[in-house]
C-alpha cells in the first residue's frame, strides 16, 4: 500500500502483485463546494475507484448559468471521469432555491459495477429521507447515513467489493460516541 496526501485529497495505491495495482481515492466532496479542485485532482490522478461523500445531485433540469454548488457540481464531477461507471446512493432529497436535489455517496469505477447495495445506518432515521430539512443549528443527529457497497468486475475475472461511507455525526456536528 502506498498513500499520498495532496492537500485535502488522499490517493491510495494497492499493489496485489508486481504487475497489478488498484488506485483508490476517497474524498469528502463537501457538498460540491470545491467541485472544480476535486474534479481537477481526479482527472490528474485518474484513479481506478473513487469513493465520494456529501455529493449533491440535482433532481431535474437546471439552468446552465446556475453557480450554486448543489446544482452545478454533479456535471463537473461526471466530466472529470467520463468513462467511469457511476453508482449514486442518495441519503436524502431536499428543496433548494433552484429546485430539489439529493445528497449522498458516489462510487466511480473504471471497472463495471456488477452489484449495488445501500445499507442505512441506525443513526438518524435509518432510511432514505425524501423530504429532509437541512438543520440551521448544526444538529445533524437525525441526518440519514448510508453504507454504499459495490461489487466490481476487475480485469482478469473475479470480483472486488468496495465500501464507501460518510462518518457518523452526532448533535452539533460532533463525533458520534462509539456504540
């Protein structure tokens, strides 16, 4: 395993044999606030598998001139790795100034995705919330959290299982005690 820290982004290489490697990147997308920097990093790194958390995706058409990161970052992200397979797992959908958008985790894979699974954590409401209201007081204790599982078809046969999850948060954005 070889890991490199580049600013806010972590790039990890797994070496299986002298000729095989798996390049994995995991990034908290911060609701798209740094979408262009993240997209540039992903395009330069060209990872095999990417796990992203806090990714917003508009639910419907959005005007091209909208600069709000909850609406523009999805297209920026997809353009960075256009050949990768995409698995988006929404944790919730909410209404914003330009219409509804979902937020969740994303796995991007150079390899075909054979199977997708979403498991909701017992913190929060324990399921996808189609009408989530973003708290104004940093009290995220009821925010849904999911574990995203994808089974990939690597070259040469077999399957690889990838897990992507956002950390669990308690009240006032504090770490959740161990349970």
